[in-house]
């Protein structure tokens, strides 16, 4: 496709970047195909929202998750849209499985979704593992006043981040300083460029489609133009 095909990525927001990786997840793509097939069948029988016959719609077992052959959600984050008998509506089940609110989006769409189309659920708390290079342990003496200790801790954190940047380590990660790296990942996933050196690049890119896209949501909510 060439680099021009990825020019739109230069202005993607954090939330849109997460979508770019999720929509390349083969399992999400398969789920969406099954979901939209069921949805269109329900619309054919009961009408399309907002004019659907919802009392009849919600009597149909196809209107609820999980998708056929899938399993119930283990630990969804955020609210679930349920009916009287605690069943989860299919569109909400899809969102809870993959981490978003609103109606599931077509992974084949050509344009990045806006805020009115995609809203991410709060990501689960990260695992306690921290890259040792970026780790900084700070102790506090609770027998002494906290404000000066907090100020000193802030100074150490800022200083350590500056030291890492001088070493060429991007800290903290931002949409802006990760943009070029993420574009390379998209190109690898799309077959537009080979992985550099070995298959580690491909595995890293694939991991971003599986759960890594949710880690993007932990970054500051700013666009690629913010430094």
C-alpha cells in the first residue's frame, strides 16, 4: 500500500489508535461478521431501530449474548445493558467482550470513528509487571509530613523521565512519540512491510491486536499532534 495509505494515522487520537489495532484482530472480525448477520436477521423480523418492535425483539433468544459457540463474559468492565431476566443484549455483549460501549463497528470501514461512534470501557488494571528500565521505587516516611516528601518524589520522577529521554527511551509514552512505531506495526500486520530482523516485530504487532490496544487507553487522551 505504501506510506501514503497510512498518512491518516498522523492525526489519530488515542481512542482511534486503539480501534486501528482492534479492527485488525481476526477474532474481532469473525465476531463482527457473526454479530451483524444476526443483527440483520433480527431487523428483518422485527424492524430496524428506532422503529423496531422491541417487545418482540427481546423475546427472541438471538438478541442476547453470547454469540453462538462463544462463552459468557468472565469479568466485563463498565455497565451491561440487561433486561428483566439479567440477559445481556447482543450488541452490549460484543462491546463488553472487546472493551467498548456503543454499537459494534465494522472493521472494514474506511474512516476512523469519531467520539460519537466509539467510547471505550475503562481498561482493566494492568498487571503488576513494570519494565525495570522505567521502574523507580520511592519510599515515604509516614511519621513525617507528607507534602515535602511528595514534592521531592515528584522531582525524582521528573528527573528520571528526563534521564531516560536523554538515553533515547521514550518516557512517558504518548500518542505522539509512539505514532511512528504504531504505523510500522500496522504495516507489518497489513503485509505492507516485512518485520524488521525477526518475527518479534510481528508477534509484538499481533499482541497489540489481542489486548495491547487496551494498553493504549492508559496513555494521556491527546492526539498525535500533542508533544
